[in-house]
């Protein structure tokens, strides 16, 4: 009974996600679902990306958090439209929450809509929000075993960001080990090793994003795989 209930809930979510996808397709806005453990640096990466891409690439942001508007406040300070979703303890965003957020967000005509998911490597992976692509992030202080231990998150990612590269020498994190494990799950996703704090490695990430925006504008059926 419990299994059936869960599967029904997920099915209902998928239908709303499909509605979101249809709605968002109208504007040719690239929709990116950014996921990681708590504190890997999702909001910091968004801040850096906004600063880097600037007005040439208008963006909007949906922030997911259990409580507080702290992440949305950080994005708002940069002049980017943002809506905060508080899940009140829920461990992931769902398509219904995103649908409600879109009503309050001037996303149309913007090049990128970023959705920062709730910090969690497990639950967000199961919930389609209507995004074009998923980006999975891990920071070097978390260890290089995350793809092997949380496969779904990394299997379905269009790109993987390894953040906090500035701390690499203080950890036993191995980029080779991470890549080896990741390739067993996901042979194609580009890996961007960067520091959202110092900006090292950011150029490749930004160039990839610009490529995905261009693909979306051109109406490419798939914007998530090609590097
Ligand atoms: N050294 C270092 N610290 C970083 C880097 N990126 C983020 N941080 C720090 O890591 C902490 C968490 O960063 P956030 O960007 O808030 O992380 P988050 O993933 O958005 O966190 P949640 O929204 O709580 O899941 C902050 O203290 C950041 O300053 C980085 O590249 N290097
Ligand atoms: Mg955050």
C-alpha cells in the first residue's frame, strides 16, 4: 500500500512537471535544476555565475530551502528576480512548488532560470521539476565517493561541478577517483572543477552554460548532453 501511494505521488508530480516544461518552453528559457548536499556552494556558484554572465544573459532564480529567505536575499542583492520556496522541513522541491513560484517570478524572456534545490543528495533526484537539465555539485571537503554512494543524482546529471577547489590540498579528495566512479554511471557529463570563492575554473562552466542557452534558443531537442 505504501509503495503504491509513493508511486502515485511521483506520477502526479511528473504530470505537473510536464505542464511546467510546456509552460517554460514558451519562453525558450534554459531551466537548470542545481542540486548538491547542504553547503557545497550552490548559492555561491549562482552568485558568481550571475556576476560573470551579467546583463548579457538575463536570469531568474527559484530558491529552495527548508526555512529562511537567506539564499533568496543573497540573489536579490544582485538585482536578479528570485522567489524563495520554503518547504517547511521537506527535503526536496517538487513540481507543484515550482509551478506556484513561477506565477510570482518574471521568468519569461530570460535566458536562464536556475532552480536551487534543497541541500540533499538523495530526495531531489527523484522529483522532476520540469527542468531542461540537472547539474549535480559536490565540494572537495565532502569526499570523492559521492557519485558511487548517491548514484541517481549523478547518473541523471547533464554536468557535474566539483567545487571548493581552493581547499583541495587540505583534503584527500581525488579527482581521478571521482571521475572513475562517475564514468561508470554517466559517460558523457562534463566535469567542471572550480572554486566559486576564487573564481578558478569558472570560465569553462560559464562557457558551457552559454552553449546550453544557445542550444535552447535554437530549439534543440536536447540541451543537456553535449559539452
Ligand atoms: N573555500 C570555499 N568555500 C566556499 C566555496 N563555495 C562556497 N563556499 C562556502 O561554503 C559555505 C556554503 O556555501 P553556500 O553557497 O551557502 O552553499 P549551498 O550549497 O548553497 O548551501 P545550502 O543552500 O544550505 O544547501 C559558505 O560558507 C561559502 O562561503 C569555495 O569555492 N571555496
Ligand atoms: Mg544555498
